[in-house]
């Protein structure tokens, strides 16, 4: 189930999703804007609260200077949630909330709620993210 994605022509530049079978929040980055392109996946293992708790705060930070992308969960990241992305590609598509590209269409619809979305220009530091 996709929480957030940024559309390319044939796939997403990135998507953040929850994988219920493994209880993981995942950041997925295709290597090219092509259907079926190889993907890098990083994750944080934390079960969703099932709508019973306060939810989770997710953040994605891409640092072009270091070619690093990180997934933060509730202000924290780790090595399993960090990847090198030296050949990232530019997306001209809009941010999508609650869905992602699937077979040149839309799919991976979120079964849940998104309360708030914020987007920033530039790479936030660990301290910036924890302060959000």
C-alpha cells in the first residue's frame, strides 16, 4: 500500500509503502523510468498501528551531493533504511498521496489515512527530521 509516490512517465521516481506481510515501511526507488525496471528497496520494520494509535511519521530525504536516500520513521533512520542512489533520475510528475504507478496505471492504493504532507527543497539533516 503506497503512502506517497512521485510519478514518472512509466513508473515512480520513488514510493513509500507499507508491506503488511513483513510489517515493514519501505522506500522503493526504480533505477530507470521504465516499467519493470530493477528497484532498490530499503525498509524499517515496525508494525502499523491499525488505526488504533497515533500513527507514524514518515520522511524521505534525498541528498544529491552524497547520492544518498534515507527513510525515516518517527524521526529515526538506520543502515537498513539508507541506500546509495548514484544514478537517480528526475521526475517531472506530481507527488501522489495514497497511490503509486502500477503497470502504466495507478494502483497500490492505501487502505488508511494520510494526515499531513510537507515537502522541502534541499536535503534535511537528521536533526532537522527529528525536529519536524
